C-alpha cells in the first residue's frame, strides 16, 4: 500500500479527500499546521485530529509553526 501525506484543514473538502484517497488504495497520513489561526467556536486541534481519524487517516501530525510563520512570512 502506498502512503500519502495530506495537508489537512479539518474541513469537509479535506475530510472527503481522506476518504477518497483511502478508497484509491492509499494509506493517508494527515498533517495539520498550527499557524495561530482561529479554528471557530468550540473547535480545537484534538477535534480536528479526531475528524481526520474518523475519515480514515492512519495517523495525524499536528505541528505548532506559529513562530516560523511569523518570522518567515509576517515580518
């Protein structure tokens, strides 16, 4: 089985992409970048991780990239 890494936002589009890629025979690993974004009311990264796993991802990696984002793109 081939493995693919998907930049996962937790929304409907990437959740559908996880399921579709899995149906195509891929093991799907999701990557979520914490850039300090507003996730919405009642939302957190644990909920996003749970949604990715429920959609069929084998693993979910969440990385805090706030400092890098500010240093490389904001300043």
